[in-house]
C-alpha cells in the first residue's frame, strides 16, 4: 500500500502524487479518476523498478497536511 496526495491543479484537473516514489505523479478529471490513475501509475512505477533490477523504496507514511 502507498500513500498518495491528491489536490486540485491549476488546470481544473486533480493531481495525485506518491511521495515515496519520486516523480510518480498522475491526474484525473475528478478525485476518483485521480485515485484510479495514481494507483495504475504506482503499479507501473514499481514494476519498472523491479524489471530494471532496482530497489523499490519503502513506504514511509510520513506526509502531513498542515493548515497555516
């Protein structure tokens, strides 16, 4: 399981990022679409690392949202 951060982008799409996988970013026209798309992006990212014989980063669940 991976942590994903989802937020509205400037272009009207929802952006989804996986902090524990640098550069793993996706988007969707709704929050639900963004969730589906980031799930697929995470799977593809991890598969590519494994196929290349590279280590898969551990999930750390350390993202925090702070309202200031």
